[in-house]
């Protein structure tokens, strides 16, 4: 068993860290306050190759595997403080590019993947609805087939990238009441007649990642924009979710590493009654617990990424990674704030933003409760 990255993977991770640190941290505090998405940051990520890490070279990507993705994203998280931007890029790749790459027709891949990789196109994913969240397969948006098109009707909410998206992966029922096997998946262009993009939804954290509702009123989508077979939407969604659960928090391992290093430095230099606060066991033990959470998160992340790379079943591994990393990430942000005392609560120190951003990780891509349901169902 070898726990180290290869030299090549490590080089990618280091260059991702350097890239993120030097190119993605402009005015994050200001943009967070103003809910502002960075289009230039998006393009810089594409120039670096981020959107194309998992995409074959023939479509303009780097053609790398899930282990590289985990390593590169860990480096990005270590260097980048714009968590909203990274969240938007992750949503674009894991919930849009991947379903298209793994299940789309050659025509769809040729038409859209080059733009999705180059940074020209931004993608969003629309599954959640006002009346279906964790019970995803109970969605109500319908798709009725015409001669050469489908007509979509319904509404979606919490659509990450919705306000800036050029294309949207939409799940809808082609067989109402058919549940899992009644769903289909479509690639919908933003200018499709009958598609309405709602106002930006304001969030507590990840504020530089834009979000909106979507409405479909007899929205006409060419039949050729069906991703996979009609009725395969449920399978497609669950396969896409496995990738998402396994990899969407890779950058958070990098963030946790950065926070730990900051906390270590702070604890050694902050003196109270003439003593560094690190001399108190209550503080040094916090650092030890943070380190345990960083290392267990990293092990679970790379185990999940290894399973995906080796094409092994990964339902358990990806749920373990999603549950454990999200809860560790939130806990480490809380502990970082405690170590910094009152300063940690102040906007200037950027820890309150980290905590606000972190809290969403136990909600998106399946809540912690749903991950526990998946894990326990595999145990019992
Ligand atoms: C930042 C962010 C970005 C998002 N981006 C997208 C996106 O791009 N596209 C998209 O489609 N959706 C997106 N979502 C939506 C997200 O997937 C849902 O919020 C999530 O699936 C939970 O659904 P819900 O909010 O309706 O909560 P509900 O399903 O209403 O759940 C409420 C509470 O009940 C619990 N619960 C529900 N069912 C069960 C159960 N069976 N067992 C135990 N507990 C249960 C939940 O865990 C939760 O605590 C995003 C959400 C967030 C926060």
C-alpha cells in the first residue's frame, strides 16, 4: 500500500496551489459582501486547465483521473480563499461536464465540451425543486415528447450558477409517477424559449457563487439534447452524485490544511499574560484534533478518488468522504475561530467567512442525514 502521490500528481497539486494563491484571491472580502461572481477568476481557472481536468484531450481537456482531480483541488483549496468560485467550478465539472462526458451522445459532447472546458461556457445543474429536496426522485418538472423536441414545465430552485449559466443540466419526469425510472436528463440552453431565470438568491455563505430559481413554461428542448436514454435520468443522477459526493469537498481538505497552519502560527505568537496561547493544553489539543480531522479527511478523500479511478463501486466510500469531510471542515472552522478568540469573529480575519462557507457543505450534494442513511443502509 502506497499513501504518497506520484511526483507528477504532486507537481500538479503544487502548481494548483501557486496558481490559486497568485490569481484567485483578489478582493474576495469585497466580492463576498456584494455577492459578486468573478468571471475573470473563472477564465483564469479555465486557462490553468481546471475545468478540463477530467475531460479527454480531444475535447480540450487534460484527460486526467479522479486522483489527479483530488490532488489538484486540494492544492486549489490550500491557495484560494474564494470558496464560492471553487464551488461554482466544482458544480460545473461534477454535475454538468461529467454527466455529459459519461452519458451524452457524441454530438452533444462535440458541441458543448470544448466550450465548457475553455471557460467560454458556464454550466448549472437543476434537480432540486420547491417541493422535492432530499427526496429527489419525487420531482414534478415534466418533459413531454413532441416530434423532434421535448416540452418542459415546472420549476427548480437552489440552482448554483443559475444566473450566469449558458447551459443547464435539467432532470425532469418523462413518465410522471414513474419515480426513479420515470426521469430523464436534458441539456438546456439559456436562450431556450420558455426558460425563465429567476433573481439571484442571496445566501449566508459561498456568496461569490451565484444561485437562482428556474422556471420552465412549455420550454422547448431539441430531442437531441437528451443526455442518455429517455428514462435513464435516475441512474444518471445517482452515478453523477457518486462522483460529486466523492470529490466536491477535495478543496476543503486544502482549506483545512491552510487553516491549521494559520492557527498554529497564531497560537505560537499570540501572547496572553506573557505566554503564547499554545502553551495552554486546551489550545494545543485543539490543534491536535484539527490535525486528526485533516488527516482522516485526506485519507477518505483519496480512498474515494482511488475507487473512482479504479472504476470500483464507491457508494460507501463517497458517502463516508462527503459526511466526514464536511463535518470535519465545519468543526475545524469553529475551532479556528475559538483559537483566534474575538479576532476570529471579525470580518478582517476572514475566519467568519470560512465558517459561513463551510456550513453549506453538510447540506449540498446530499445532507449529512442522507449520507448517514446511505451508510447505515449498507451496514444493515
Ligand atoms: C449552497 C447550496 C448549493 C446548492 N446547489 C444546488 C444545485 O446546483 N442544484 C440543485 O439541484 N440543488 C442544489 N442545492 C440543493 C440541495 O441539493 C438541497 O438543499 C439538499 O438536497 C436538501 O434538500 P432541501 O434543502 O429541500 O432539504 P429537505 O430535503 O427539505 O431536508 C430538510 C431536513 O430534513 C432532513 N431529511 C430529509 N429527508 C430525510 C430523510 N429521508 N432522512 C433523514 N433526514 C431527512 C434533511 O437532512 C434536512 O436536515 C444546493 C444547496 C445548497 C445549500
